[in-house]
């Protein structure tokens, strides 16, 4: 398993069961970085096709997929899950800016309130390893660095400079109030980034998006 001073390569954790020693150690290391003592018990959200382990104080959410015909009931607790039939599919990393004192966190959309429940991921920089042999849409090889060190103020421009133009992107349409923030996905790298702040919303979001700061990074297994 590839690791560094800032922890394992997140992609090495994909495919593991919830009780895998490597995954348990990863959560414990994050808790230590955040100066949080004791075993971290996630909030569990279970559905027949997905189970989320939410670690709010760690800025982390883990998405597990049921295997071998397992269909968890909704609303299960941690002890009620068949962990041997769950494998890690995606890792969500949160970057939560300090809210202005005037902001009422009880208002806004349900997804916005859920995001504000998370603390910022305690490891910085977050190291994202970049696949070397990637080609652009015209089949020309891309020259890219071996990794991207993501810090709290890494912007859309920084991601594009390191990873190139995204394979998929969306969001940003509609009025500034209530619209979905812009997001970009580099499918071959297994990286999706959602951006926050006023720069990521509204009719001019894509013009201002280069300055938008990341809000959520999702790490997933790229298609084989």
C-alpha cells in the first residue's frame, strides 16, 4: 500500500471492508491529526444499494457498496450491518470555510446544512496522485505532475493546471441564490471536485470558476 507522511494513497483504500485494518488505521490517524481521542464511531446512513459512514468531525464520508446480493435495510445501525459484504466505493473529503458570524447555519437547503455539519479534513496537504499515461480528447499525451498537493485554498485553476481539462463538468446554472455549485470530474484519475463560494454559483460561475475554492473532493476507482 502506497503511503506518505500525510497518510496512504486514498485509492489504495478503495475496495476494502469497513473493518479492514488499513481502513481502521486510516480513520484513527485522522482522529489523531484532529486531536480527537477515542474510537471514532461513524453516523451510518444505510440504503439497499449504498451505505454511508459519516465522520463529521473528521471532514470525511465513506461510501460502501453492498456485494454478493446483500441489500441493507434503511436505517440500520453500525452493529446491524454485514460488514463483510460491504466494500469501499468512494471517499468524500470536506473543506469547510469558516462561516461569517452573520450566517445562520440553520437556514439554506438541506444539502447545504449537511455540508456545514462537517469539519474540514484534518490532513493538509491532501496528496492526490495523478496517473501519468493519460491522453487528451485528441489522443495526445498530457504532460502532468505526478501528484497534486491540495490545501485549503486550492482553486479551480490549480486543479486544471495539474490535471488538465476535466472529462465531465456541470453545475453553476441558474440564479446565484440556490443554484448548484460547479463541479469537475477527471474520470481517468478517479477524482471529482465540487467547488464552493459565490464564484461557483450563478450565471457567470464558469467565468469565475478558476478562482473558486474546492468544497468536496471525491476519490473513486477509475474505470478499468
